[in-house]
């Protein structure tokens, strides 16, 4: 959940290549949404994708730590902490 202050909208300006803007305009015309709605949703999805990739990367690292712990190369406590951190990250997303 976001705080009310975080939900307020702020106007921003940026430059986009014409070919990309043309593609955006075709999509928004087809789905009858405005540019702001489209760009908000695209940004939200992109950020979510990045966050998911980071979680999977950390999960891979945690799995490597578990394997090392099982092989007796590191203490299991370290692997447990990493898994708990991942659980917390997944809960927060």
C-alpha cells in the first residue's frame, strides 16, 4: 500500500523518439486510454519486472548458499538469513 501523499500525481516532461511515440499512440488508440495512463502502467510493470528479476537473482544466490552449506563449506545460518530476507522482500512486493 502507498501513502496518500505518494498517490498524488506530479507532472513530468521527457523526450521520446518519434518512432516510439508513434507505437505508443497506436496502442493507446486501440485500447482507448490516454498517454498518461499507458505510461503509468508501462512504468509500473517495468519496475515490477525489475523487482522480480532481483528477487529471482537473490533466490539463486540463496540456493547457492544452501548448497554450500549442505556441502559443509559455509555455516547454514548465513543461508537461513538470506532465505528470510527473500521471504520479507516477497511479502513487501
